[in-house]
C-alpha cells in the first residue's frame, strides 16, 4: 500500500513538472520595451540608426547629434532620452529631439519642441550652464560645456 502511495505521489509530481515546463515553453518570448521603442524611433525618424545595447541603454546615431541614447528603468525614471550636440544647437537637433521625445513619451510634438527649445535656450550668462525644468509632466535637464550642449528628458516612475 505504501509503495502504491509513493508511486502515485511521484507520478503526480512528475506530471506537475512536465506541465510547468510545457507552460513555460508555450509562452511567447517578450522583447524588451526599450528595444521596441528604439526600433520604432528608427523606423519613424529619417537617418536614425540603432547602434547597440549595453545594460539598460540603447545607443543610437543620427547626423544631427554627437551622442544619442535611450535609457530604460533607472532609479527615479522609467525612460530617458539623452542627446548631445553642438554648443549652439541647429534646428535639425531641435527637430530630432522633439520628434524622438514625442514618440517615446506619447506627448504632442509641439509640446516637446517647446520644452526642449526653452530648456536649451535658457542656458547662458544669467542662468548658468545647467538648467533643470519641468514641462508637460516631463523632466528636462540641459547642460552646456565649452564645446557642446546636451539635453536629458525623463518621466518620473510614478507618472
């Protein structure tokens, strides 16, 4: 009787393990949200290419920027767009940043254009070389050095 009970327990455990493996094997593989957004950016913005991914950052290239990256899942943000260009950004730089931010954060392009241009144009003699501001639920941080200017656009985790 104990032998039958033990074999029934083993059979039930074996069936549970096989069921678990079949359920895991049947579930579709999910791509990272950051990779999906990077592919969407590359398909919708002319000249934008996806370079490589390292940790939680996808590095992108575009002729209007020196550096361009898309960061995912930081301590205080859910997603971040970082772009670096010339000290006095050209209109192409503003267009790229506003288009990318509009796609990433699902905000109207006019709003992202206004926010990015306000942030980048506020830097100067009176306000300094680092500006942090909030515009339409987006956190914008602009910095400037002697040779280049950069902008980081994030959205808080709780928004």
